[in-house]
C-alpha cells in the first residue's frame, strides 16, 4: 500500500464494538464510514427493549476504559440507561456524521487491493480494511415450535418487543427462561392478570441485589475521577483474574461454592417445595450462562404466576398446548428463545481471495484465527467474532483489546508498504485444534445444553486464561499472517 495515502476503513455496525472502533479511528486520524442497518446507534441495547432488561455486568465495568461514566444510577443499569450511554458517546465524539444509518451491508467483495462494500440502498464504496462489529446476539431465534403463526393474540420475540400491546392485567405466556425470560418475569409477572413461564431447563440464579447510586455517590465520582478509575480497575481485576479464569477448569472448587450460594438463595426465597425443586438445576453452575437477578424468585411466586415444565407440543389460536394435553390460554405470548449465535456477519455476502465465499468457509461452523480473522479474507477483521471470550470476559474489554490488535496489524502493513494482511490457513488450523482441545476441559463442557456449544457439542468460546488473551492481543504473531 502506498505510504502517500492513509488507509480507509469500513465499520459494519454502530453498536458497542462499532462505536469503539469509530472513536479510536477518529483519534488516530483515519477516514472511516460506519454502516448501520437501523436509524440510530446502540446495537443490542437499541434492539432489546423488553420490560426489565438490564446488564448482568456491573455498569462501571461495562463502560469504555476511556469513557468512564460517573453518572450510572445502578450497579447493573437498565437497558435504557445503557442505550443513553452509547448515544452520549456517539455525540461527544461526533461520530454520527460518519455513520450511514439505514444502510445494512449486503456485500463485501475483495477487489485485489481493496474491499468493495455495498449497502442495502445500492450505495457502493471501496475501503482498505473492513471491521465487522456486528455482535453475536442480533439475529432473533423464534424457536422450532409448531403453530407459531396460528396464535390469535399478540406474539413477538423478546428482542422485537411490541410496545403497542397492553400488558397490565392480561394473560401472558413467556417461552424461555434464560436471562431475558428471567428479567421479563421479574418485571412483568406482578403486572399480569395471569403469567406463565415455560421452562425447559432450570437456571442457576445468582442473587445480586440491585444497588442504586445516590446523588452524593455520583457527585463524588464526578469530582474524583481517580476514585471512579479505581472502582473500574477493581471490578476489572476481580472479574478477569477470578471468575473468568476459574470457569476454564471444569473441576474447579469454585463451582461448589456457587452451588451452595445459589441453592441457599433458592431455599430461602421459594416457599412451595414443588416449585422450589422445579427451579433447582441439576448441572454444574456456570455450565450455562449464569443468570443474575434480584427479583426473579419473588416474581415467580406471585399468586397469578405459574411455572410450567411440561414440553410444548404446539401453539394454537388460543394459546400453548403442552404434551400433557393441556391448553394454556393467553392474550400475549413472548418468545424469549435467544438468538442465532452462529450468524455473526451473515447473511451478508463476503467474497475474499480467489472468489472464496465466507459462507462456504463457515459451512460447518464459524471459526476465526485468534477470534478476529479468517484465512482467505485479507484486511477483514471481527470484533467479538467467533471464539471470542463472550462467556467469561467483559465484552467491552475484549473489543478494546481486539481493536488494538487490529491496529498493530494495520501499522505492520503500512510500515512495510504492503497491501494486506491475512491469517494463514496453517496458523488458523493450529489455533483451532488447540482451542478445541482446551475447550473440552472447561465448565461449559460438563454436560449441560447451552448456546455456548457448537454443532459438535464443543464450546465455541475462548478457552484460555485472560493472561493468554492479553498476551496474544498485545503481541500479534506476524509470522502467522501473509503480509502481501
């Protein structure tokens, strides 16, 4: 690449990772365009607006390291407050002038020296680098249930909430009891006339009380940035040097401690012994993503609430019929059934070297060298892509480290007056073999069914310690790339 011209960047997505990339590229003086399918920034916090939505990571940790927020109102902030945070970052860094709203990317074609990126409107532009910041939880999964279209009432996915539908006093059924289903239950069950939660697998519920920061505390953080930084760093160390590493050993003693804490919480809060046992998991804590809640057990015990563990046979005009033959009648059905976590940049058409299509490379399952790059696709990198540590590290910290890694590759290409960098097939194969073997020893592989598992039953997450991730991101193995 000629040193006379600065490289240009396309960023796909204006959620947490995309905004991060935009801020850092602007600080570095690079030209970039952000392609965003929606009409505003925010990603998952823009899309998910269901009652009770909140982050399960402390707010002061779920913040950019360069943009700590003294004004968080809660320990675990509700979605609306997090959305406001990202919108505020976008405005403070004047990012919106570089965002093409309502412009989903439909095609990226490698042209030999640059990427040609096409948006849904037909707009086409060429860039030297593409950063896919599309996230992992953005394609709602409606679940394979017969009769979804037969229901006569209102039916929608938790990530596509219909706020025009009245809820108070109505008969509401929620299918799915992961984090979304639990948060919805905590907020909606007390408001409903009749509330039913359909549970396939009991969840380990971690009792974390919702803490509200008062004005005096927020004022102190505003006046004393060092205290705010200290709180962030304290949370960061506790999270990444403690829990993040413990889950990598499926036999760790920490899980018995978790089991005791969660079981004590269950035993002390759920009165009915039958309901209590329905809510008690039979697998290792943290095998599935832990659910954090301060009000789930209280809400599932209100008089109008019911927990159903019978399997669903089908949905009919009147409601949900379970395999015991019972018809559960509803006015509203909510599908809290998760996301297609293997989609990543799909359904975009991504064409790399020698006309290779990313869909073909990923026909079995997604994978990426060091979680960021794919052989055959030069100068195309992902933030929080396949095999990223989405189950035990902070997503913001992960994205910041991955972006810094990418910029080291950009600098290496520029310093050597080359056109592109692409991970070698040999390096990707070696990394994937090592990753798969390590994943088999983690808690995620101890026998439960979760969205962490790929089609082979192997966890698709980063299975190495945080220190390994830090080292790999800080010191890219340039020998593992073809620099052309």
